[in-house]
C-alpha cells in the first residue's frame, strides 16, 4: 500500500514540477483563492496529491501505533517468559526434593516419620504466622482505641473552648478517629473573598490556643464552596477560591498564632465534597465552609501503646 502511495506521489510531484504556476507543498496551508494560472488538470492533480499526502500521513500514524503495540507486547512476553522460567526452576527444585526423599534407602516407617516431621514443621510455621498476625491485629486495635481516645478528649476540649459560637457558624464532631471543626463562610469570609473577618479570627485564636497545648496533632485545613460558579479578577473559579481560603487560615494560624507549619496542610476541594444538596439555599449555605481536620500523630499513638 505504501509503495502505491509513493509511486502516485512521485507522479503528482513530477506533473507539478512542470507547471509554471507555483504550487504549495504537502503540509503547507492551501491558498484561500485558487490562482487563475492553475488549469483544470492541475487542480485535479493537486487534489489527488493532497489526498495522497493525507493518506500517507494516516498510514504513518497507524504504523507508529502498531510499533508501540509491538514494543509493549514484546515487554509482556519477556515478563511472562521470566515468570515461566522462575516457576519451572521452583518446580524442578521441589521435584528434586521429593525424589531425594523417596529415593533414599529408608524403610516405610522411616519415610512416614520423615513426612510427619515435615508436616509438623509446616504446622509450626503456620502457627507462628497466625500468632504474629494476631499480635499485629491487637496492636492495630490498641492504636485505633488510643486514637479514638485522643480524638474524644480533643473534641471535648474544643467544645468547651468554642461554646460562644452558634451551631450554624461552627460545629465540632468526631469521624473515623479524627476531629472535624467546621466553620461556615458567614463566620470567616465575605462572599467571594479569602480575607478572614474579625469574628473568624476570634474563633481561630481560640482554636490555636487548644492546638498549641496539644502539639501531637496534625492539622489539615480544607476549603469548600457551593456549586454556584464564581469568576473574578482574583479567583478563576470555586476551586481557586477554596484553596485561597484554606491558605489564608493556615497563614493566620502559623504567622499570627505561631502554630508550627510542619503540622499544617492547606487544600481546597471547591464544590466537589458537599455536605448537603446544592438545590436549596440552606444546603448551599452548609456547603460553603472551611473544615479544620485534626488527626492524632501515629508516632504519638505508637509511643502510648509501647508505654
């Protein structure tokens, strides 16, 4: 197929080379207006040339795709061959051990005794493995229980520290061993802004006092919005705004209230993690929030378990 395209292309190019009017090359943009000097035959040849050029380019792309597929298949064949060789070697080794055992000059009783000893070793190994797994599972249970205990204590402290705020402004709850402090945008920000208002700073100061006394807690600040589109000179969309709001809160906690930046993470989730339906004003209000997620450090949990 390629040879036919090449022969046809050479014929077209030969015809074009004898034309006195300039003709654009393959891949160059076609003139907006057909030159008056082009004859009917020349126009026909040019159309055929363009079709051939396009067909040849598609063939090249298809060939390149096939070469990539062949390369990938060769890699898979090599991996399968290596796996086969490994399995064959292991099978041969097992067969040799089996043959050695039964080819020795042993009585039937000795063979049975040997088989029982091998089985006993296998059972002992499985018992040790089961014991280790039970120990790891118990350690995990203790870790989760300690994490829940730390989170419960922190939740109680935060509830007492933040009693002065209404439930529609601020809420504290435990979920999967973490404490979620959810602050509404009415408490923290004006619409379309990432600048924290004075009342929001009061809440952050109270929160920072608790965090400063509990330094074995990691802090994730997540910004959330409703699904109403926003586009300003500063923020491209809701996702952009949610990231900026989370960053503003992190800067206040680190710069103003001296919480270690090593404990902090800022992220924005935009409209993509709603707490309620965006079909109602009440639901959209719940979705416009900033969540400060507090997680006990695993290192501290392990230290408590080991002690």
